[in-house]
C-alpha cells in the first residue's frame, strides 16, 4: 500500500522578512560607507597635494617679494650721497631695524688713485687710528699696495652689537676677498644685484657661515649686505612651516648638498612627492623644495576616513534600527488591527442590540408619558417645574383648563404670584419642607385663576437634586380639590 508523502515543516516567510531587511540595509550602507571612505581618502590626498602646491607657490612669491624689498631697502638706504660715518651709521641702523635677521651692512666705494691719501686720512680720523688701504687678511699693516687706477674699498661697515667682529672693516680692498671677487665685479660692471655663495670666512659671524648680497646704487657705490641665510630664511618662512612638512632651500649654482635652510620635520619624507620652485637671488638661482612626510597624508586621511566610517556606522545602525522598529510596529499594528476589527464587530452587534433596546425603551417612555399626561388630564390637574428661585420653567397645557391661563404667561414667572394670599405661607412652607426632606410634600391651598377667583387645589411638591450641581428646583402637581 503506497504511503502518503510526508509534508516537511515550512518556516513562515514573514519571520524571515523581519531580520532580513534590516540586515540587508546594514550591509548596503556599510558597502557605501567603504566606497565613500576610499573616495574621501583619494580626495584628501588630492586636496593635500593642492594645498602643498598652493603653499609652495606662496613660498616662492613670498621670497621674491621679501628679496625685492631687501634690495629696495638697500637702495633706499644709499639714496643720495653718504658723506660721513655718522650718516652711514644712522642709515645702516635703520636698515637693520627694518630687517632684523641681517647681520650687517657695508658701503663699498670706488676710490680713484688720486683720492687714496685723502680717503685714508678721513678713515683714520673717523676711527681715531691710522687706517690704510689693505688686502684681505693682510698681517703687516705697512706693506705698500701697488698703485692702480682705482680701488674698491670698504668705506664704512656696520654690524649688530651682538655679532662678533667679522674682519670686514673700513679700508679693506673688497676685491681681495676671494669669495667676493667675481660677484662684486659683476655688480659694478653690469650694475645688477649679485649674491655670493654660502661661505665660511675667518672670524665670520657666530655660526661661521654667511653670504653677501651686493646691491649697486651708483657707478661708484655698492651696498654689501651680510646675511646668514639660515637665519634670514627662517625668519621669512618659519612662521608658515608645518612639522609634517620639510622645507629646504638650496643654491643651484653651488654644487654641494648643504642647504641654505632646512626646516625640522617629524617622520620620514616622501621624496617622490617633492614640490620644487626656482627663485632668483640676484645672479644666483635658489631652489625651494617642499617635502611632505607620511604623517601629513596619514593624519589627513585618518581623520577624514574615521569621520566617514563613524558617520556611516551611525547612519547604518540608525537606519537598521528604524527599519526594524517600523517592521515591528507594522506587525504590532496588524495584530492590533485584527483585534480592533473583531472588537468593532462585537461593538457593532452590541450597538444594534442597544438601538433595539433604545427603540423599545423610547416607545415605553412615550407610552408612559402619554399615560401620565392622560392621568393628569383625567384628574383635572396639571404639572409644572420650578427653578431654585420658584420661577416656572415648565407647565403642562392643562393649566389653561384649570386656571384659564395660557402656559406661556406662566413661563419665567414666580409661581407664587398665582397663589392666593391666604395660602402663600403654606405654599412657601411646603417648598421649604420639600427642599429639606427631599421627599414629596403635600399641601391644600388656593390658587388664583385668570379672573382672580380662588380655586382650592391639592399641591404636591418634590425637590430636584442633581449630583453635580446640587439643588436645582422643584417638580409639582396641582389637582383640584372638592
């Protein structure tokens, strides 16, 4: 006998839908976050390169501007003929105050041979000692110099008070300094700004290295500016440096690897990402190089990527939580909707039953009202309602038969105006007793008809009490008394 196939257990698909959708949404957002993080990393690297390029152009422009300002200041210092040491010292002091990173300044002047003796006497008088023209590092002061047509002489020199004597003083033949000769001749002959290479002279400045910038101001005068390039470039670029970027300046005309300026940097540099700009320092060409470190890209990318991931995770968790909440609320709503529909059906059935009961009660109430009015009419009396001050609020139409008064004339009027004067006290006492005992009180008294005729009646009064407002008035019935 063949056996019926066994039906396996089927897991409800709706139960799989609940955790599946939030998990799928979470995976999609995380994948999108990873893509955004990679894009942000690439954008961060690009922006960093652009920032470095902009900073590199700024360094080159800053160097050109400051070097031009230095040359202009030197020419402004020598504007007009300088005739004595005091005037030179004042102008040199103003130049060094404007450029605090300079070491000193000299005026090199062309002196014809026929004025040599006069100039030597002037220098001796200014320094209070015999000052002849002399060669560089000349040990014997009275060694005679060979006559020549003219002499390029350091006429005056001025150095900072905190710099040691550097051996450059008035009377020195400038062309005798080996490191100056070629650039100084070029400055005089071509009337162009020249710069010497970085050199170490005997008794030079404190660190032993400096260079000279020769600024021609006329055919016979050249301003020589003594500069420590490390100090000057440090003052020029130091405030704009980043420890994550190495900044160097080299002299391209000087074939050595010693930089004129080297800024400290944290970490290893990326030589393949170096940015270079060539600038002119007189007749020499300097190379400004920016070398970013790994830390620069790492820090920029790390901060950006971390923010992207944190934002993505927060959005993913929030979206998954929101979707899960919506699914749970949907499931809860459907259950509540089913229960509400069942309850609504039950309430509809109950309402229909209540409507039937209401109809039955309404008919019974109408029949009771008709029966009451018929009984009162058959008894020949009427009923009325008074407020708490005894004014008529309702009166049945039988009052017109009994008192010959239309019901409208009694509305909002004190009922006691239709009580005979001899029964007024009994009427008020009955009302007071009904209000106090909250029971039906009875009294025999006389009412006044429309013609002011006394009509003996039996009055029954019941006080009306409301649970919220308390006492609100009276209900009374009036039946003729034989």
